[in-house]
C-alpha cells in the first residue's frame, strides 16, 4: 500500500566509471541524497536549458558510501561537492540516477 510521506529527500544508488590512463575504466558507486521535486518543478527542469551542475545544485543534498580512489570515505561538504560537480562522469551518473528514480520501475527497465 502506498503511503504519502513528509520526507523531502531520498537515497538512490549512483554508479559511474572513470577512464584510467591504461585505456581501462574504474567503476565506482555511491548513494546520492536527492530532494523530491513536485511535478511542476520536474516539468520545468525538463524544458529549461539548465545545465547539469545547476540542476544538481537544486536537487543534490548529500551522499554516502562514496569512496575515493584509495578507498577512503568522501565526506559530503562544500569542497567535495564543488569538486565532484566538476567531474563529467559523476555529473552524468547523478543526473541519470535522479531521472531513473523519478521515472519509477518502467523508466528504469526501459533504459537498462
């Protein structure tokens, strides 16, 4: 049974790959904390020419289980967030994850 909640954010898995100098990729994953957005705001986001960083500034409120290349936890703070949001693989993966979450099971199945 579906129950309305007053929660204003949710956790969602984000997986991304980072190119390495040897021609390979290294896979990473994390849990992003996104704000719920209402349908009107979602429509605005989808029709505006807003760039990904501005979009994530609006909906990304935290993360967990995010490790650096040495396996150390990456804390969520202004410095790490600013740096992460300059990295194309991370930005792309977060945007895809947010829309997969908003689209529900059908959208995830269709895009896999």
